C-alpha cells in the first residue's frame, strides 16, 4: 500500500513537472512602464515684471522675485532632465520587450506545431 501511494506521488510529480515545463518555457514578457513627464502645471510662472509689456514700461523686479523664479526654473529643468534620462531608459526597455515578445511568439508557434 505504501509503495502504491509513493508511486502515485512520484508519478504525479513527474507528470506535473513535464506539464509545467512545457508551459513555463514560453513565458510572456511584461511591457515596461512609460515615464511620466513633468506636467505643464509644474512649469514656473514668469513674474509679471519680466513679461514683455512690463519690460517695455521699464518695470523692475524685486530681488526675491527673481531668485524665486530662478529656483523654480532650475527645479523644472532638473525634472525635464530626469524625464529625458528616464525616457532613454524606457526606450531601451521597450526594445528589449520587443525582442522578448518576438521570442515568445516564436516559442508559442513552435509549441503549437509540436502538438
């Protein structure tokens, strides 16, 4: 009786390992997630004193206003640079995904032809 149970367990394990190996061989690739660009709402607003109409009137900006705008502008530029780097990484991942998707479809076709 023990041998029969042991044989069924071993036989079932062998069967499951072959069945799962056939399906595990063709694993579907996962697409990469695209980076999010900084929103236009993140773009710093130009102070009124720097707009064309204010300059034509000889408008002047307070020092704190210029410094604040400059800080905000630099922060926005950093966000854009980070987006550029993330986009380049995304492009590389997308190329890899394309190759993996082709391999996956080839694998599925081979598996279907073997049945």
